[in-house]
C-alpha cells in the first residue's frame, strides 16, 4: 500500500495498491467516503463511489488489478449527490472510455495516483465538492449560531452520519491504537469509558472486525 496526503480540507488521503492473491479482506468502518478506481490486467476500468462505512465487512479483492482511491475529508461532499445513499454502500460510476467517467451528470477525465488533485480541484471549482464548516465546528465543540436540529441536519447532509455514530467509530479507533501500543484490555475499557469488556469487544468487532485480544496479539 502506498499513500500520501492531498488537498487540505477536501482530501484525507490518496492511496494506491496492487491486488494480492487472496479472495477477500476485512474492510474496516470509516467515517468518510471515497472514489475507488480499479484497472484490471486487460486495461478495463471500473470506478465506484463508496462509504461512509459504519461496520466492518469482508470485501472481495479484484484479480490482477491496480487499485487507487481518493478518500475525501470528513464534511467534504458533493451537494447534489446524497451522502445517505452511500452509507454502507457502493455505487458504480459510468465509464464511457478508458479516459473518462461520469459523476452526477458531469464528465471527468479519469485521474491517476499522481494527478488526483487535478480532478479534485476541478470538482471544487465547479461546485461539485464543497466543505460544510458546521462539521468542523461541531467536531471542535465550537459555538454555532444554529439550533441543535439544524446542526444535526447539516452534519448528516455533509457526512451521511450522525455525530453520535461518528464518535463511536472514533472511540473504537482510539481503543485499537491503545491496544496496539500494549495497553491492557481492561485499562482501555476504563480510559475510554466503555461499560465493560464485553462492550469494548462488541464495538471493535462491529467497527474493525476484530476482538481486543486479536488486536493486541497482532502487535506482539
């Protein structure tokens, strides 16, 4: 796996990999959406928009393919592309040649790992990708001159998720980092205020597809 940062505020990361000789892998929960480009060994292209994903799932691996993706920042969204439709889902995007594809009625040149920012810049300039400041303000607990209902509506529109769901996913990630760093399971339960070890186990299995013990052993 190769990855790098992208345009601040809009791109969380740009990644690239080659398929491996395995039938599937565990795709962990992620709070953001992405566009994934798959080039098969015969040169054909397939493109999907997917996520956010609220639970870990087992996903198939394309055979003999080069895969790269643009993972967008939390709160960056296409104003005419309902984020709710992508939650725990993937939608194929039409490809009409080996060079172009369609996104919500607009035609774009298929980007590469090296020039992904060019594609994103065009999206931003055309108004096809925007960033709602309410998301960042909510995450930073900054005052917002809106009602709670309006904040919730804006948050869901921009992310496809509720604030509570996002916090649960972030807590599971923090728990995994502590476990990988050698923190005992019961100490993780206490420090992150899980009700008990069973609660922690259910959370990590839901969001990461692994138990606390398995995460801890993987770092030994």
